[in-house]
């Protein structure tokens, strides 16, 4: 597993490296301390997992997440930060983060989050989950991809919660993904081939106008689909 770390604080750089050293299957391929360096490295270095801080000295880690999602769409992205406010949480998820962990977490929690990511799940610290739930319930999930200032239905041509027009099978896939199942597990459960499950997932992403599991679940929750 190729690991890319984006963290400006030397203390946390060393702490993250110490945590992953206990997992010999990981190999650190890059460690960047600012936004500019990270954006350059994203375009040239292949990686399977990125651990990224949001508070960089020359900008936001959210820009790194967006770039990583464009250049390495299959990679997992774990946000590790001190920021637990609603705006940063929602923006990071919409940018393509697949997990969100507070830096204050214990080494055991770090290890568990990494294992969850590797299993295809989306680990989110319970404190952060409250912010996500609040954003969905209050209908003010302002993400960078679209204007939600009028609530979850404020999209051009929105026709209410069912406007993405997901097929029954796509709804089944979405509901299982929202429960934390991987696409391989979804395929097995629904008696589909893994390729067919991926085709359904891509259709869901396209209809919901998202690009990752986390975004799909968040968007579907905001629209009342799950």
C-alpha cells in the first residue's frame, strides 16, 4: 500500500509515520508540508492512500483532496485534522474524502480507521458525524459542486427527493453502500458480478453528480433517498 502524507507539522508527520510503521504492508511514497508541493506531487506520484491535513500554511488541504480525486480516483483519502466544524467537514466530503479522523484520536483509532478504509468503508469520527447529520437535517449542506443555499432541492430542474431517478437496482446498491459494504460485498449480496456492481455505482455517481462513496451517501441523505 503506497501512502502519501500531506502534513505541515513535523510532530504530526512523525506521529503518522510511527503509526504506519506498525503496518509493514505500507510504504510511504511522499510526504509534503504545504499545498503547492502536494499539488505538484499528486500529479506525479502514484498512491493508494492519502492522509491529509486541512490546515496547510499556504492554503487548504481540501484543494489537495480535489486534485487527488482527479488524478488518483481509486485512492482512499483520510482527512486527519483538528478542524471539526461543519463547513470543513462537508467541504472535505464533497471534495472526495473517504474518511475523516481527528488528530487527537488514539493510535488504535488511527489503525482502525486505516483498516476500515482498506476494507472499503468510510470511517468518520463520531464527533464529526454529528456535524454531517446536522448539515443534512437542516438542509444547508453547502458543497463546492453546487449551490444549496435554498436547501437540498435547490438544483436546476429539481423535482424533489426522487429527481435523480435511480432505478430499483441502483437504490439497492446505494443502500448497501450506505451501510458500509464494499462493491464486492454488494455484488455477492445481490447476486451480481463485481463489474455489474461497479457499473451501477458509476450510474449512481453520475445521477447524483458526485465522484466518491462518501459524497454519494451524503448526497443521498440530503435528498432523502436513504
